[in-house]
């Protein structure tokens, strides 16, 4: 594995001799702009793994994206190679349908320490909940970013990430009541403690995500990528392009259904992804972009 190969993958050409906040912020943003959050392997008859060399080969060498475990494990390796002090953490996602947190800690994130301050790095939540830059680990502070205003809240040992977003303006009214549209202006994203986790901690989680009929990854095929002006997502066969419009406190949402015969070309054009095995789109259950 080669750090320069990763930098080429995300288009980073800056200096990286200092493990500082500016550099971390740059590579964090470039990662989410160039490497999709996606679970397409599951819907191509493939298995995901926590093996770092395999993840590196998939994401860096074959130009794929990955799940939170894959992307953030790769990013933790980048942090280590660049000399950052970091701790891997686990988190429970908030389940909108059940209005409660999931029972399993299925989401992997990294806590980075710089100049005695902590920062949450998460390059693989995807869609509208994706942070572009690391968040300072401080309770109650509004941290504006292009997708909206993120906020960390602390209650004893527990931390909660929430986001206040802008109004969503759906351009095609036939999609106005789509289950993909999140009408909440403030939403809870996940909660976590500062308990360190090693990679092996997520082995059971990964197996559940790939096999359980209750897993979102089984119910839906998802591919999401941040763009300079917003983000795009393919959920099942529904393609969404979201353009942030903070000047008018709203975001434009364009949605359309993609015929199966055009999905391969769309993945190449919009996400720079070429799949080897046959892909079967799937869109069941509840998931908001």
C-alpha cells in the first residue's frame, strides 16, 4: 500500500509534512468528493471485508467506493501514515422509521487529536448527513458546513451528532412525497462514546450488515458522492442530484428513475464506478437522503 496512491485517488497534491488541522480538513473533503459511500458489492454477489490491503485495492486501485467500515478503516490507515494521533470509535445510527437508535453499533468513525483538541473524522456517512470537514469535539457548538449546520451534544459519556438542514425544494413534484425526502429540518444522525475500538470489534457488525434481512444494506443498494455544489445519490434505481442553496436557505433536489439498462452508464458518468459483476438495484425499507 502506498500513501501517494491514495493521494492520487483523491486528487490531493498539497504538502503533508505536518499533521495539522488544515491538512486533515483538506484530505477529509477531498476523500468525500472523490470516493463514494456505497454498498454495491453486496448487490453484485460480492463480500466486503475489514482486511486493509483488500480495502485499499478496492478503493484506491480499482476506483470503487465503500461502506463506512471500508472507507473509515482506509482513512484511519491514512491518518496513521501521516502521523496523526487518532482513536477508532463505534456509533449507533438513528433509525428514522423506528424513531430510536439501532441496537448495534454499525458505524465506524475516527477521533483525531490535534493540539490537545479532539476532532471527529467521518468520511463515509454519505448523502445529506456527510460532513465535509472534521468536527471539533465540543458540546453545543454550531459548526456550519456546506451541507448544513452540524452540532455535537454531550450527555455524560454519550455524544450525539445532529444536523440542521435547509428546506428541500423537489423540482419534480411526482417525487414530492418520496420516502427518500427527509422533511425534518433538524435530525439526529448517530451517537457514540469515546471507547476505543479495534478493527476486530466490527467483524460481527460487518457480517450482520451483509446477511441480515433487517440490514439497510440488504434492503437497499446505495451509492452517494459529495460534489462541489451538493451531493448525488443512487438509491435502488432512483437518482438524486442535490444542489445546496444557502443564500435562500433551501436546497434544490432533482430526482428521476433510471432504467436498468442505463444504470451502468450512470454509475460511470456520475460516480466514476465500473462494476465487474452483475448489479441488481434494490430499494426496500426506509432511507432518507
